[in-house]
């Protein structure tokens, strides 16, 4: 059971400052925040923080990088082509800005394996970066990520070893086509995240007879968004 300080830390806003903003690609932005270390709360791969991005509007973002016991956090923001509150807020960030974070909360579990097979889209890049950087050096990290064409280089930089393909047509079409060509290492745990329908179809393939036939326990899923 979490300690009392940990429970309070999850419920209270934590002030941080934007330390740096790095434009990885037109649609991916790495923002580093600094603040006092959050004692009593474990920072685990896949944890997320809540941020109020507008009046009565809160978004949850996966923490991609953690240092100094939580005194330094990196979050990869996906800048959508639309003008939603999250994208508008992320575009406005600049060094020196003050932000209040809620959390962390563990939204995705990291199951250990001999290898890690990552499948998802641009919304999962931060999660996959945190997973890839937390695994043993001897573990193989591979898989497929689908992103807009202009973000190929940015995603490849954050998750080396994973095949990155340009989106085409409906969400997940390019990813699922490439997935059937990828080799899944023996002993791999598959982490699937992103578009809900794509996650379901990828899970069905990875666990099915026409795919590698992974056991249910070796396929971890996390849906981030819906849509056609």
C-alpha cells in the first residue's frame, strides 16, 4: 500500500519549471522540466503525469526521461495537426515557464523479458523511449512504430532499433502491413500502445496462429486514443 506522503504527492500539484524545449521534428517536441525531487514516490517506466492545459482541461502524458529522483523530467509531446488544447498548450511552452504537474501515476506496466517488441504510433514514442532506456543492456529492443512522414527522423532518434514507418491511409494501416514482416525475438515481451483499434488488431496478430503466437501474458497493451 502506498505511503501517506506518496498518496498526497499524487493528489497535489507539483510546481516545475521548463528547462529546455527541443524540436525533434515538426510533430514531436521534447520538453524538459526541473523541480524539487518528489520523495516517497517511485518513478517507474510508463508512469504519467497530469497537466492542466486549459480551463478545466487536463491531459496525461507519459514521462520519457527521469533523472535526479524526479527533479528532472522529460516529456515527448506529439503536436497534432489540429488545434486542440493539448497541442496548443505544448506549442506555447518556452524555457522559464512555470507548470504544475499532478502525479506520477503508473498507467502502463513494464513486463520484463529477454527482448522487447514495441508496436505503436507517435502517441507512444515517449512511453517506448522510457521502456527502451530501462531494460538491461543485453536485451534486444525492436518492433514497429508508425508516425507522420515528417516525424520519421525524430521518432528514430528516440527509439533506436525500432523500425519506423510513415503513416499512410487510415491509422495503423502502414504499421500493420510492416508488422507482418518483422521478426519477433524468442522470449520477447510485446508492448503495444497508441490507437485503440490498431492495438487490438496488432494484439490479435501477435497472439494468433498466423503470427508468432505469443502467450497472453507476454502482450501488454495500452490504448491512448480512438478515431478512424
